[in-house]
C-alpha cells in the first residue's frame, strides 16, 4: 500500500467508523489467515505513527486513530472465534465494530453452547450422560446422549461423544 496524501488520510479518518474490518484491511470475507496477516502488515506500515512523524499534529492524530482501528481489525480477524462472532454481528446488521471482549465472550458462548447444549433439555441429558460416564456406566451415558440428540440433532459434539460412549460400552 503506497503512502497516502494528507487529503486521503483526512477522508479516511472521517469515514473510518463506517468501514468494517474487511474493508479497512482491503480483504474479502473469505480471506485466509495468511491473507489477513499480510494485509495487516501492509496496512499498518502505511499508518504506523513512527512512519508518519513528519506530518503535522492533526494528521498524526488521524493516522494514530486509523492505526488503532487497523490493529483492532487484525486482532479480531486473525482469531477464528473472534472472527466468527464478528461475522455473525455483521450478518445481523449489528455494526462494523466489535470490542475484543465482546468477540471473546461471543466466541466462548458459542463454544459452550456447542459443548454443553443450546437447549435446556439438551444440557440436562448431556449432564446426566457425564454423570453416567464418571461412574463408568457407558451404556447409560450413550442412552442419555442419544436423548440429548433428540433435542439437538445437529450438535456435532454430542454426536462425537455418543460415538465414544458406544465404543466404550462394548
């Protein structure tokens, strides 16, 4: 990315809040992690405060704001869980920014729902299966997991746990 003219920096600083992270880094939503890293390094070189020490204070301030957003974009897009939460937010029209803490929480919540169940009944039977497994009663654990799957038939984690319980029950 070539050096930007002062008018371009000012224009970008004015619209920075309207750009999503993909637009900011000039990426497609299906960009690979390698593409994200390369785009970040390329963009951050242009907007790094040290590379722009020669600018007047207003422009340095604008460049600093842009650099912060570029780093924020990279922090979200480089991590699969954060990126998934961000993509979900973009898809639902929730805005073009996500705080890192929100991205982590959303990613963790999705992992927890996948591992422990999305429905109360799914969680109930999954927990019963765990109790049976701790006692070494793998046949009972398999039955409980099968019941949990009736409430959450698309839960891949439950399916893998059921397969493991059935193998141990043999």
